[in-house]
C-alpha cells in the first residue's frame, strides 16, 4: 500500500517524504533529480522495487526541493548539490533517523556522495547505482561526454519531456517499446517538474563535478553499474569506484539505468541488501569533508604600527566579533582566532562563501580590509581543533586572495554550481608545501 506522504521543514521550503518498511536499518533512497513520490506507487515495477527495499530496511523516500510534491525552489536559488543536501538532512530529522544507509541512484548518487563525505557520522554505508560524478569531458576527464553532445542530449530530453517518452530508448531500452509503461512514464514526467525547471536541471547536471570529493569518502561503499548503459556509461561508475578508498565494485549486465525500477533489478537489490545489512561498525568518525575558511587582515603589521597597540587591539576585537557572528549566523563552526583573522569550518560550501562575503563587507566598515581563502576537503577532528591536508590547502589559497577579496579552490567552485555566485579564473598556482598545481578562482 502507498505510504502516507508527510512534509519536512527545510531552510528553503517544505520537503515531501514517505517512511515505510520495518527493517533494522534506516535507508535513505536518493533517486534522480526529477521525482514524484506519490506517482511511483501507480507503476507496479516501482512499487515492487520499493517494497523490496522495505523488506530489509526502513526506507526514507523524498522529493527534492523543486520537484514532485515538494515546494518550488526559491527564486534566489537554483538546483544544486548544496541545496539538496539540506533536503536530506531535513527529512532524516523529520523521520527521526540519526544514521542511515545512503543509496544514490543516477544523479541521486552525486548527492549521496556529497552527503556521505560531509556527514560520515550520519552515514552507515553508501551504495551508488549507475552514478556519475561528472558528466562533461575535459583534458583530465576523457571519459566524459563532449560538451556539444551533452547540449544536444539536453535539448532532445527537453523535447520529449511529458510528451513521447523517447528518452527511454537511451536510458531504459528494455521498456522503450512498452506502450503501457510509456503512458505512465510521460504522466510521471509531467508530475515531476515543468519544462523550464527541467532546463535549469540539465544546466546543473552538465556543470556539477564531485570528482574532488571521492577520495574523502570514509564510509563503506558499494558501487553498482550496468555494463551497457548508453547515457550513464559504465566508465563513469568505474571512475567513482576506483577513487573512493576501499569501495567495492560490482558490474552487472544490462543497459537500463533510468528510471531506477526498470529491467531486471532484483540482482541489484540482492547486492544492496547484502551490503547495507552487514556490519559496518568499523566506520571512521574522526574524518569528514568540510569547507575550510581562513580570513586575514590586509597589511596588519603596518596598521598596528600606525594605530598603536590599544587601538589595534580594539579593532581586532571588533573584527573578531563580526567574524564569529557571521560564522554562527550561516551555520559554521568557529575553530580559532588566528591573531588577525579566523579559521572556521562549514558543512555547506555555499554557506562558507556567503559568510566570507558578509565578513569582508562588514569589516570594511571598520576601515580595514580582509581577504579570505576557502577549500573543501578532508579534515581530521582533533578535540577542539582540526588538522589534515585540507586545512593547509585552504591557508595557501588565502595567500593568493586579492586584497578585500575571496579566493576559492576549484573544489569549492564545482560544489557551488547552481548557486548565485560568479567566479573569475585566477590561474594555476603552486601552493607552498602542497603537491601539484591548483586552479584558483576569485569570487566576484
């Protein structure tokens, strides 16, 4: 029977969700970015798939903001990983789930990857099915789809949305000729989102990149991929599995990938059940993915000599209060004052960038300039302080920030795709003590 649909409150609106099943493990199912949890139950293959999940877990199913029965995305926001991570947190809290297995399917895998890296203490295990960490081809990612081809795909997908269902020829060939399934599917498409919102979703899909996050995953991970996928190609899944430490790779036959419940899915769910009901108590809880923020007053030594000790100390106190207030306001954690700046961490890259802008603007009213640097990477929690290579990278990024400006690593830029932020490329830099070259960007 179809479970009751409820609403969870998130910072950006109401999120429709359902909870069903009596299994011993909580399981958050994150599917593709266009969903409608009410209409799934009208399709027998979807209800059978979900019932199977419920046979071994307590399933938490939801519609992301801007899709299905959830609220529209606020005009000030656009689709993106950062926004939808807040949806997962909201529905877990509403469902009373402190820790769950995270199962990400196709585009939902991108969100599950990011959540597991940000919240390892809330992620019992991670399962990724037909997942893509990055879609577009580049010199360092030759397996991607050429940008011009991806644009043509997006236009074709938009043309058939809610009308013909022709996308099934590429994403679900086993049911592409099933007229009954097609009738359900085009109705389902119309119930997920209107065409213009879908267009924004395709822009997000082509720009999102979580390849830099993969090495930060510390929870037990299973990556499952169908060998003959035409769009969610098997090379995408192998890339993900090879870069998540200790990930288990399972390659299965077949070409179906979307929607999740088409084709012979029982073998997939056999692996999911085996993995999420196993003993994963050895999970490391002292490492996590965070966005690290450093700030620094420009020309502090010169200003201190001009103002004198007492006036300079008063000014530092005012600046520290501004910094700590803004960090708290946007959900960050203050780690320490650094003398003429701060070190703080955030779960959300977008919140970290917003905090930086607010700090720099408000500190300027004191007659001083600050600069800030941000990087998203793995940190080690060490009591009340933090460590790890990610902290050192953020510090070196700040060294290259313009006076009164914000510099970010490419990881921060990639994880805030879909936000209102705009970036200017600063170039490629050698960061002192950090191997390799790093592409840095200035926030406009």
